[in-house]
């Protein structure tokens, strides 16, 4: 057992305050890595095409629709509902890709831990 004017008598173990400070540093580093990972995914673009490529949607990692491309052969005045369904499917698939990329990126940083209860 040693003595320190700052810490008093110690048995060589780290004090509770030192553990808390270390944990706070680790959390801050993880938050920084999560922000970097999120920024990287948000900068990406995700494209999905449906209907044999007649409808294509592009979104970014912020889940904003950037473009929708509809080839002329997809336009059938007799079947507008099919075209609408194709557009919805393409957008939803592109958004799913963006969401999956964000989840994979966050899992890489957190090691799969669910940090939602901490507001992260």
C-alpha cells in the first residue's frame, strides 16, 4: 500500500474518479468516431433500379432523394399505377441501402452495442 498526498493511501488500484475520467475519454472518442462514420455515410450516394432498369432512384446517406430516372418505355398511360409502384419501390430500395450502410458503419464503431439508451 502506498501513500500519495493527492490520493491518500492506495493499494495500487485505480480510483473511481480515475476510472470515470477514463470512461468519459473512451465515450468521447467513440462519439467522435461515430460522427466521422456518420458523415462518411451521409456523403455517399445509393442507387437502386427496378422493373428491369426502367426506373432508377438515387438517394444520399442523409436519406434525401437526389434523382428519379424514368425511361420512356416505363410510361404507359394505361397503367400509371405500375409506374407509381416502380418509383416507390426504387426509392424505398435506395433508402434501405442507405440505412443498411449507416447501421453497418455504426456497428463497426460500437462493436454492435446498442447505445440508444444513452442517446447515441
